[in-house]
């Protein structure tokens, strides 16, 4: 199969940090179709060879195991090309069209690795130039909008130029192997599905923690915040994967129909629940990995009186028969104690205790997303203390650990690699439909409105901690604690 992959923003940060390494890994693994071209598009005046040297130089900054050797890059570079294009100049799109028509590839992918503010301009220009043919697919990076109204405006413009089945709204968390294995765990095994319900699960926790600050993205982050940056997309997609009903098939729309039902079933926010079940915070000075770090308001590009949240903790419920009464806790933040993304499913204790067990001990399933990738099943087993009769032995916590990297090796497909291959092949399963996005924005918008420019309730927390103490108090009101507090 022949393809042309056009990377708008071809000299930008996302391309060299994420997309090019992912494309090279697919090339290295032999899964990237060889009859393809990768065309970087930007305003710089570069030749094909200059663009190849630029990408080769930037490969020196990626992880060591993702860097190509000289011979490897030489072979990969034959696929790399460059096209100068000003996004607002119609004649430049005409030149791109001429280049693409040189060989009429089976599939043409337009990947918009640009600011979302440019999405409507690019889509309108592509349509005007006749570059929205049935063979074309368009990839949109997050964030898709700033609120519900802007999300709808972008989607309306994109849908005017492209059919829904041509639009690939990317959320790289859905490409993570551990998230794909969450679907396999639930729907490919008979073990967990009978337990995956309110009668046996006490609570579910989703944590996406970063120890880094805003780095060089201060100006962007100060207009975005943790709620838009992480909750509206990544965290809610994880909640959907956890709570959705089994789809009737593995078809993309069958899966996305069930995810949409979850988003529409989330308990809506009220003034009272926002005050009691939503915590926002902003990091101050502190210590991370033994080094002192500055406060958020001291970061470059951040307003000195900023009320932007760098931490969010939420409690919500899903109003349907499977999950009624089960609290879902979501937590995400920057400058926390560790870089750690995981899901914890806490099961209810045995209904009648005939063994002595540690206080609060119960079964739980931990799904690790980063930096480790795997599953842990926490159980209770009888101890073997010498000199005590068997019936008097207490139960002790033990766990089964499945490390996906150890089990499946280094050839595992990364998130962007998987998603890029799916776009080329036309598989929509791991991409987000427009009605999913709208439902997610509709759910978070009351929080956005309540917090906009309002410092009341913005809790300070020390960098290097696990966030404001109010987040622990919130979960404690249900009789639970966050996973790292157990």
C-alpha cells in the first residue's frame, strides 16, 4: 500500500520529539509500508536534504534506544521530504497538491501538528485546493478547543471539509499498550467481567502524576490548566475504558458508542458538588528529586497572579445500573512526588471474615501506565510463621505482577507508533469521535466556569508532594485513601 504522510508543523517540537521517533520505530520494526513518503510542511525554506539533516540532528536528543544508527537513518531518510508552505497562502496548497499528484498514493494523511488555533484555516485551505479527496485522512492533535463552543466550531469546520470517517482525533493515551490491554483484560477474558460491577468494586482511582513543571510551556499552560490539559481528554478516556459496557463487536463505532454512554452518564456538576467533590491546586516552591524548584507563578510565561490550576482531584459517579454508588476518583497534577500514571480498582472486602487480616486489607487490581507498564493483582494469603498453628496464621498481602516490558520484550509498539499505523491503515478504534469530545467538554464546563479567574478554593501545595491535603480529605470522606497512602 502506498501512502503520503504530510506533517503540518514539520519542523516543530511534536514532530521531532514524538512523531519522527515513532515513524522510525515502525520503519525499524518493518510495519511501516515501504512505499510511502513522509513530507514535512513548514514556512522554512529547506530542501529535502536539509530537512533530512535537521531530523537526523534532532534524533540525537531522543531516547537512546530510539536513535537510528547512520545506516538505519540513511535508509529511513529516503522516505523524508520537505515542502515549504505558508498556512494562509492558497498558492502554497496548490504546490502541495501538485507534489501529491505526482504519484497518486493510495492514502494521503494530513497530520496537523500545529496550534489548534490553525486547524480551521488549514482545513478550509485543504478543501479549497481540492485536497480533501476520499483518499485523504486528517489527524487532529489535542487540545481540540478551549471549551464546548470552540470545540464545536472546530469540529463543524473540519466536518464541512471531511467526512467523519476521515477524521482521526488523536489521544495518545489510547495508544498506550497498557490501555489497549485494559480492553483485552475486560473483554478478552472471562475472569474479571463478572466482578466488574458495583456489587464487588468499592471504588476506582485514576492517577496521572508528573514530577515536571511546565518547562518551556508556561504561556500555553497558563491559558489551559490541568483540567483542560489532562482531565477532559486523557483521564475521561480512561474512565470510559474502565466503565463502558462490552461492545457488540470490535468495530470502531461499536466501541465509541459505548464510551459515549459513559460520558453521558457521568453525574453532572452542581454548585454544592463542585465545592465538596472537586479540588484544585497550584504548586509552590519545593524539592523534586533532591533539587529545589520554583513555584508555578515564578515560571517563565506564567502571570505572577495566575489562578490556573496545576492539580485537580475529582470525585464522580456514573449513573447507571452497573456503577450506581461506586465513586470514581480522578487525580492529576504537575510537580508531584513522582512521574506515575496508574489505575487502581479496589474490590470490596470478603462479606464474612474467618481469617485475621491486616486492618483495611482488601483485593485490588493495579494497572500501571507509566513509567512501568503492566498489571498487579493484590491478594491476601496465609502467612507461615513458625511455632504457630496453621489456623492461627494471619493473612498477609501478596501480589501477582505482570510486567509487559519483561513479558513481551523491547519490540512492543509505542503509543504514537500504534496510532500512526492505525491512521495509515484507516482504523478508527483508538480515536475519539466528535460527540465523545462534546460530551466530555459539556461535563467539565461547569468546573471551568466556576474556576475561571477565581482564586477562592485554589489550594497551594509544595512541589514534590502529592498535592493539596484537601484531595486526601475529599477521598477520606468516603472512607478511602489514595493508592500511595495505603
